[in-house]
């Protein structure tokens, strides 16, 4: 049985945006049986020595699959896809494209958007020069993504894959919806994927279970 370590309580501003949602979405899409070990972030559950053995950086999410520990959301999704044979192609070329876009979601698309969101949390009325830089960086990534998505249904292959889960979750937590207005293909892609029943089930269950701190 897969045990997913996800939040049971998290800071109010992070609730609904946390990375365990990526794994919950994937598990719903793959229809894999799992159980949730709820972690109370304000109570420092993530800092326990027992949890560090699963997640060396004391972060959510992580999984324990009958003694097999995996942390880092992208690594977990790829592991689950390979385990289930779903949301990743079986051929080398298709798998390479899913890996390519999974890494792109984490290393190219997410950093400027995440930094812009954190800046909004920590310095809502200051750091104008830093905000301008991050906004420009975000627009450069979104502009490149817009070009790639024109005429495409999904990001890596003709089918929905774990690369879409990672990319769309990144896009779903943009700090300001106005940032996406110049990018209709990106917005339509995000909304199309968020309309999937598996995401709706995962998000509804998360909101019912996870308490704001």
C-alpha cells in the first residue's frame, strides 16, 4: 500500500497550493490504492527525525510504498507512472518527452512564478525592482510556453501525462491571474486540464481534509 505524506494542517496562504496535490491528482488519475498520513506543518511534524528519513529536506510530499521511500513531487509522479504503467508512454522517445517537460515544469516554469508568489507573501508593498525582474522572468517563460502549446492539447505527447500534472499545478498557483491574460493557449491548456474529474476529486477531498492554520 502506498502511504502519501501530505498536509493535514498548513498555513492559510499555502492551503490549496501545496505540492501534495500533485501526487493526489496523479493517484486519482492512476486509480492506485493509497492512504494518507496527515502532517501538521505548524506543529513541526515535518521536522521529526522519523520524517527526515523519508524526506531529507523536511518537505511535503513524500511517499512510502511498502518500504520504498520517494520524495520530491516530480520524482514521485514519475515513480508512480512507471509503477502503474499510466500517464507515461512505454517507448523510450515518449518517456523522454515526459521527462523533458517534467523537468521543464520544475526548473524553468516554476522558479519565477514561485518566487513572485513568495515575494507577494513576504513583501506585498515593497521590493519593486525585484518584483519587476521576477515579472519579466515569468513573462519570458510563459511566452515560450505559449508558443509551444499553440495547436497542442497536452504538453509532452498527444495524451495526458504526469508532465501535464506538474505543469498545470505550477500554472494553477500563479500569484495574479492577470499574469496569464496575454497567453490564451496557456490559460486554455491549464483550464482544460483542471476540468478533469480526477483533479476535481483530489482537490475537493484535499479542501475537506486539510485545515488552515
